[in-house]
C-alpha cells in the first residue's frame, strides 16, 4: 500500500507540474503572456477583469526574478512601464498598442504589439491592421486606388467588388478586387476598409489566394470586435 501511495504522490506532483497546479497565483492580479510567450503580472478587478489605466492600457506590476510583485512602503503593488514588442494575450483577446480585438477560432496572430496580422489556419487568408498617424482616409483610399489601377492594368480580367459596410455602427467603404490567376499561377484577393479613432486612421487590409467576396460578412464580424483604447 505504501508503494501505491508513493506512486500516487509522484503522479500528482507530475500532473501539477504540467497542468493547473503549476500556475502561479497573484493576490489582486494574474499572470498573462504575450504572443512571444513572455509572462507579465497584471492588475485585476474584484470581478476578475483586467484593470486598465486612463488610456485603456493594461496595468502591469513590477516583479522580481521569481515573478513576485514588488510593493511600496504602504504595501501597494508597484506598477511599471513595459516596452512591449509582442501583443498581449488575455483570454480570447489580443491586445495591441491602441486597441484590442477578439482572436476568432481557427485564426492565429502573427503581428507585433504595434502591427496586427491575423491568419486563418491552413489558408492564405490574412487580416492586417495598420495605423496611420499622418494621413487621412482619403489618403489611404488614394493608395488603394493606385494598387488597384496597377493590378487592373496588368490583369484586366480582375473582378472588382466595392461596397459599404458597418463596423461597430460606423459606415465605411469596402474596396476589393480578385485576380483569378497571376503570373505565378496563384489567385489574389485584395481588399481594404478603413477605421478612424481620434487622430489615427487604420487601414484594414485583407488578402488571400482565393476569392473572399462571399465571406465579407464574416470578415466584418471579426473586424467589429476591435475596441479602441
């Protein structure tokens, strides 16, 4: 019986190492990771939600080598500024520099902290969100038209589909074209739509090697989960 008890204890320790038992606890906070696998101690609210500062940024605690949060003379945890390189992963939310967005099932994040790139697993489907601080939506549209005109000149049989969509109740144009076969034999779907927040313009660029026209509603649903800080 002692041997069985000892074996059970060993198995329990192994399971705790690889499963939930190995997760560290933090009073008044929790540990999250970024897309690169680095761990951060963040502040949480009483209901368990992530605590954010006045600008909408996640509040990160300063920690020692063991991951324990530093406290000041009054016992309050010390917060710190972190120069993030990778997006933070908070449940199903991916946190970027000025917004966060839900990562849909079947998609993976390949972007940095300042540059969002989602790719649908097993496909060439990609959603890329880029921030422009010194341009207007009109400037962004002119850039798209230059790409489209060049492509149509080279591939006159390309199919153009332009429409308007609503992202979080805000109307915005959705421009797209599809080339069935390029010089390398592959197809190209290229689309852009635009979001604004304060002085920033965001180009949402969608690309694939297949025609995504029939999937615009699904793509808009993904984009509409963006919450700006």
